[in-house]
RNA sequence: GGGCGAUUAGCUCAGCUGGUUUAGAGCGUCUGCCUUACAAGCAGAGGGUCUGCGGUUCGAAUCCGUAAUCGCCCACCA
C-alpha cells in the first residue's frame, strides 16, 4: 500500500490513538456482571517525574490490565498520586527558601497554601507522562491521598484504631531527622557503612589520684550527655571499679560505674559510656538503672543549653572540636580507624539522631497475625516466592509503628488537647468538642479552648489504605464499587517497599475489611544501568523516559524494558533493548505493508503450498498461544513476550509469509489472503497488551470497524489444541531448505536459478510443494546413487544432493562429513555405554530406556548415511 | 553477626518434580547478500569442561555437603 511509509513512525500515531481511547471512554470501568479484574497503581509522589522504575512498573501493569480486558474481564486500573509528606514538604521548604521565606515565618495555613499551590502546579505531571506510555488507567477515578475521601478515611481509621486501643501516645526513643525536623519510622532509616574513627577517651576515677579508665566511642561529642559508664560484671579487669564513680572528661561531671552484661568485654576496652538521651541501648540502660537523661541536642542537631559547652554548634563540628580540646587536655588515649553503620534519613539523607520524644504509635503485633497467615498460605501469592521469607521475618518481628511526623504537609493528627490536660480523639472538630465537653464536664468549652495536635501522620498511614480507600471502602463499605472491585487482583511494585507499603496494606486489609487487599503481588526488579549500577540522579545514568519514547516510540520502549525484565531479577537496562523494540515495530509494520500490498484474486485457486503453510502455521500459532497463556499465568512476562516475538518474526514473517507470497506481479488467491488477514489479526491481538499503539494503528487498517471500536476491547485469541505432527514435519522441512540454502551459498548459485533436488533415503513428500517453492526447485527426484557432481547434505538419515555445474571440492566435503561422522559415532558410543549398563536398563524407567534405544537406532541410521556419502565421494 | 538469593555462550537470561540437553534463547560477534515488505533488513556460521571441590545415584547444570565470588535483606556491639 503506497500510503504506508517504509518505516513505522510512532509519533504520528501514538497521540491520535490515546485520544481516541479516551474519547470513547475505553479505559473506564463500572461494576457489571462480568468478572472483575483490578489493579491499583502504586501512587507515585504527586510532584515527582517519571523515571525508569515507573516505566517498568507501569508497563507491566498496563500489560496485565490490557490482557485481562481482552479476555473479557471487566478490567480497571485505578491511578492516583501520593502526597509524599516529607519529600513534598522538603521541596516546598526549599522553594520558599529560594524566595527568601523561612517556614518558621509562616503560619501553618500560609505554609499549606504554598504547598497546595506547588501540588497543583507540579501534581499530575507524572500522570500525564504515564499517558505517553499508553497506560490504560481509568482517569475518571484518579485519586490523591489527600483528597476528601482519602483524608476522611485516614481520620476514620485513626479514630477506629484509637478506640480499639491500638494507637497510643508516648515518649519513646525515635529516629530523628535533624534536617526534616521530624521523627521517622524504623523503615525510613537507611544504614550505610561509613569509614569513621574509634576514639579512646580517659575517664578519671573519682578519689583515686592518677587512675583512669579508657572508654571507646565513635561519637565523642555525646560525652556531654554521659550519665554513667558501664562495664560487664564478669570482667575481672574492672571489678575494682565496683561502687566507684568516674569523671566525664572535659565536662567534669561525676557519674556512676554501673555493671551490666549488655557490655561486650571484647569490644573496645570493655568500658561503655552511657548517654541515655542519644542512644537506644543507652536509653535502655538508663531506664534500668535510673540514670539521668541529658538531652544535649536541639532538634536541628546543634548543641542545646543542656550540653553546657559548645552550645549552638553543629554536632559534626563539635565532634572535631572536642577532640582537639580533649587532646590538649591529655584525655585521649588513642584513635583508631573504624568502619561502622550510620543511619541516614531515607528522604533527606541526614544522619539520624536517636532522640527521646513524644510520638504516636500503632501497636502492630496483633494486627500482623492474619496478614502473615494470608501470605504463608498463598491466599495472597508473592511472585517471586522468595519474598515470602523477607515478609515472614519482618512480620514475626514487627515493632510498633511510629506514625507521627513533625510536619505540616499531610493528615493532621485528629487529637485535641484539653485545657485541663489530657486529650480527645475524634474525626472532626465538632465531634472533638462534644467529646471534650463530655470528658471535662464543662459545657462552656469552645473550640478555641482546644488545641489540636500539630503533627501530621506518616505518608504510609494513608497509603496503607489505598486499595480500600480508592473505592471509598472505609467510609462506605457497602458501596457498589467497593463490593465489586475489592479485593483487587494484582499488585505490581518494587521489593524495596515491601515493609513500607505491601505488608501494611495487607495488615490494613484485614484490620478494616477482614479480607486481603489483592490476590497476587508481583515484585519487579530494580532498574540498573548496563554495568549494574542503580539508576540515580546523582550518577546521571538514568535516561529520561520521555526522550526514549520520542526516540524509539512508546511501543519500542515498552518492549525494550520488558525484554530486559526477567521475573525476579534486577533489570540491566540498555538503550539497545529499546532499539530492538523499535526494530520489532518496524518488522510488524513492514509485514503489514507486504500483505496489504497484494492484489487479491478470488477466482484464483489456492496453491497447495499455501494450503500446507496455513495448516502448519495454525499449529505453530496455537502452540505459542498455549505457551503464552502458561507463561503469563506465572508472571513470566518477558518470556511470554519473547515467545510472541519469535512467532511473529521467525515463524510468521520469515517462514509463513515467504511460503504464501505470490510471485512478483501476480495476485494472491482469495482463500489464502483471507486466512492470512485472519492470522495477522490474531497476532495483533496477541501483541496488543505489550504494544498498544502500533497494533491499534494496524488493526484499523486491517478491519472495517465502526467508530468507537478498538483492538483494546477485541477478544484475545484462545489457545486451541494443535497438530504436533504438522509442526514436526515443517521443522524437518526447514532443515532441508536450510541445506539447500547452504549449498546455494557455497556454490554461489543465486536464488532465481532453479535446481534439482536428489533424494537418497526416506523422504516424506507431503510438503514438497513448499519445498519446491522455497528452494526454487524444478524437480525432486528419488535416487539410488548420488552422482559425483552434486553437493549434498544429510537430514536425519536421508542424503539430499544438488547437481552442480562446477566441480565440488571433494576434500572440503570429506572433511565436513568426517567430522559429522565423528560426532555421531561419539554420540552413539555414549548411548551404547548407557544401554550396556545393566543397572541402567534395570533401574531406569521403560520410557527412558526406549528413548535411548531410539537414539541408538537413529544414530546408526545416520552414521550409515554419512558413511555412504563419504564412500560415494571418495570413489568420485 | 544472622538470613536469603545468585554464579550456565562476549552480554542478559531460560533450563520447573534428576533421564529425547555431549545444554537452549535473545542480543552482540563473524561471513555472504542493497534478492521490488523491511539494511531498523535477509541468509548462514562460530561460541559453553553449566564457579571450584567432594558426595548421593544406573544417570547430575538439576539433589546434598563444602569453598570462593557477587548481590540483597535484617540486627541495639559502643
């Protein structure tokens, strides 16, 4: 067809089709009688931009949802974004700082106005980027973790858990982020190995002139908060210290020696300084021995008044300075290099400070029980299954969840403090006031007397409700959508958020709906560059997905990323994969151009070769359909795609189309043409979930469809049983044709010169019509003796030869035949060795023995054929 | 310190309950071809002692043990 360019141009078709799908509401789903299929998107950060991880993740989701839709299910993919408390607040604070505005200069309301402005400006960019990828999300259902329904759901759940006694408030040692100025959950702390120093400091013993003990520490600045030194009671080196006190260096404070077997005698000097305010273990010791707690840090990591010295200096500056001062005072024994793990904030990368503070917590232990069981019994299936281990370990060692954050951007904790002390928890201000009046017995109380807790909730405290709250299942559990779509079908996400999100969603599912939130969890790998480094902004090794789409087309990129994404592995991404995807698009495009360019003659009889080719391809296609169905069921998506790729490229394009291709200038018969269009249609449907744009474009050219129809909603081809014999026969044929091609190549005989094929040995002639066409043969003759001037090759035990004008290179041919002979003789020997082993024959299953016998007889026949060929050649 | 996973062709990976596997695929490499669908292509070819060692078995890439290397997760040794 002349109107089709020789190359596929994605830019011309992608936006057109996306608009078409949207215009006809093809992504939208409403409950009906069909089986539901539902995916909820892992909500990206509202102000984020698309990166390669999203590309992978969302391509997989789109493939799954498009496939389900084409299987006739009522498929829904719900999109949305996450308010991403800390990271969004940090971005807004940074933006304000650029304008010379400090967060502390603003009221909460003013700050939130800025934050919402920011959200409206940048929010949703990422969702529009997903459209470029072809994501078939139901945009009418787009949600945000801070929209009305989701926010009210969070309030409801908080109150519910509080009323069930599962939320409490208390002073605990928490992970403090001195940059974001908020507490973090344990999961938000990332431990990194760092090269640091171990400082050995002298603590003078009180009342023992000149005597001192040496304490090893990595954080000398914290001596300002030391309130004891601890040794192991079994440590004889220090038994003399019992009941004594030591003087904290520089500070001059006298602190007790305590004895506890928590201290490892082997580590450092066996003496541990105890700073209850700034170390989790020290806190535990302080608690146990009633030690004083001196909080020497301000929230931003500088030294507080309580530190007494270096007040206002940053903790890291103090570390340097105090060592200089200690050195000058002769209180440093030595300094050693030391590698230790330092906790960093996941969001800001600031070094975490353990800090004692008042926070809100969720009791997790009981909530975890049904959630653990669901995964253990595969009621919720994890793919790959190895993540069950990770999940089990975390769930059985689950800690209480610190949910309060000292932020403004997020869901404000629904607790109101009373003027008389104490607090009430309620979903709304009005309700809070009523409760407050009831609790205080003071009917005069007004809202202005109550002070709402200023803290916000952890972002994940809203995302853990996502599969429920998207359908308003918290506020209105009887609604139609929720009853129809919940539980959702598949969740596609990265293993890095298995604790943050996946585990907690499962917990929430059972805590609030008494059922799982989804049936399958597919964990993708992490996208890395081709030398295995994680993609990151700072390394600059992450390509811009939108540029890739520009360059290779959305379908090309989708294919590229899927080819690289075997189940359960990280993805070694390389642009060349997208190139391969683009090339495949081009292949499909050109195959289509070929077929659509044919003149059709419905009067013309169907050539036998075409009839046979159709018979074979039907079998081959069904074989692949079955394979693809099986692979997709196991989430082996890249393997399924590869199977389709090979079906289209190798079998359909390279074999089938060549078999049925009419001679140049002559028309194709109607019967074959119609069948070929049918095959093409089937292939396009099979490909559509992976490559939505090109398949829609070609489907439009292929079918006389009405406006509003789409391949998106066409039925996926159903796998049917197939004729294995037909495939085997064709495989044999391929070998014979390959033999002919090799001869042509070696003898430099052009394809257009027809040849005679001589056959010595058994030959099934049922596909000879194809053989003649593909080999350009004038005749196929059965012979007894191979003529001297003929080039030959052997398939199975049959020797095929082609008379050639030029002399054949006897030496060359002999060499090749002899090496063939050697190979088969060795093979035969190994088979015979097995068969002559009595134990093998006695113990192996009959089937296996029979198989070996078949191998033996095949090899014998083959060897005979090769020997005959050698002999014939030698006599020549 | 505990656990999990990996190690198969130059690269990325299949190979599920041991037996048509002296091991497959895609990409890359090499050799021919601008053959009127496609050079983003066509037709071919080469490439591996399945990380090492030991064991179980008639039979091991596959199961067991062990060592090495790499990766990931978890953990309160300052």
